[in-house]
C-alpha cells in the first residue's frame, strides 16, 4: 500500500521528523521510508495513514482535542483516557495544522542570509603568520 511522502509534499513548510524506532542516518535520502515520517508538535504528531490519508494523534491537551473535534473532516480512529487519534484527507492538512501547529521549517529572507554571511566572514579563521615559499 502506498502512502504520502511527507518530505516531498510538505518538506518546504514543515520540519519532517522520523519515528523513534527508525534511523534515517543510515539510509540515503532518496531511500527514506515514507511510512516513518512525522510532522511533530508538542504532545503529538501527524503521520501517513495510507493512500491520501493522514493521521493526527494528540496526547493530553484537552483544549486541542476539543478544537479538533469541531472539524468535520476528521474521523475518530482511536480514543483513550488521555489520548485520541483521528484520520483525515491530505487536502485538510491546513485546517488541522492551524490547530495543532506542527514545527515549521526555518526560512530566512535574503537580508537575513546576507547578514549571516557577513557575520561569518568576520569570524572566519585568518592566519596571523605569513608563510612564504621560496623556490630552490
């Protein structure tokens, strides 16, 4: 069964994490398992559920769970005492992400990048000793 590759689809907007049982460092970037990718947020995560479906799980955070229950696009998957999980279509990710606020990918403007480069130039290693080579 196929699933959504979160890195390809949302990697420019969100930070993509991986299941703790999976080690992405040992695999080439083009061979990463899309089933193990997560969009993490405090006390929960969004992950592929198969096909065009995603799942969101929230642990604790009663106010988040109440706000998610108001969305008509979610289907209850799992309900526990202090834990709930829902499935939803990938097209509804913006509505869900507005509530749970997964970690965003850091983006810098051109001005910020230029400032960082300038600061890096000033702190870059510079040799105090001149080395001169003389041909024999």
